[in-house]
């Protein structure tokens, strides 16, 4: 960012220490005039991106590429014409399909 070689920062909260670190990076991106995106996790990304003035859009893959989001989040927002509304319920407003979670769970 400091060198001016990044136009859009596609940062992932789940790989970077959570929402707090994502928001720290977002503040830095804002200082440098860099737009924000978010890698995967559209149910989380929508909330983070909506909180920032320099955001772009959440990344949503086709169900063949990312079957987890399309199956685990029961009340996921509709994706139409490349747009998705930010859920308005508490937290991330995600009702999970616990049968799907149990089926794919790996116990350590």
C-alpha cells in the first residue's frame, strides 16, 4: 500500500486474526486510498465491507465452487444481478444447518 502498487486489497478475516485485524487493515487501506474486498465468507464479508467507505463487494462463488456457504447458511441473502443485501439481524444473522455441520465435522 505504501508503494502505491495495490488498487484493491482482497483481505480475509478468517485468515488474518478475525474481524478486529480486518478492521485495522481496512483503516490502513482507507489512509492509502485502497479499495477493500473480502476473500470468501460472504455472510461475514457483507457486514465488514458495509462498515467501510472504501469497500467494493463480497466474493460469492458458484455453488459448485463453494457448496459450504450455499448449504450451511440457511437464511443466506439472495444474490441477484451481482448484488447482495447485508443481513440485518443480530450478529452475522446466520442460521446454520446443524445437520450439514455435523455431517462435515472433523473431530480432532
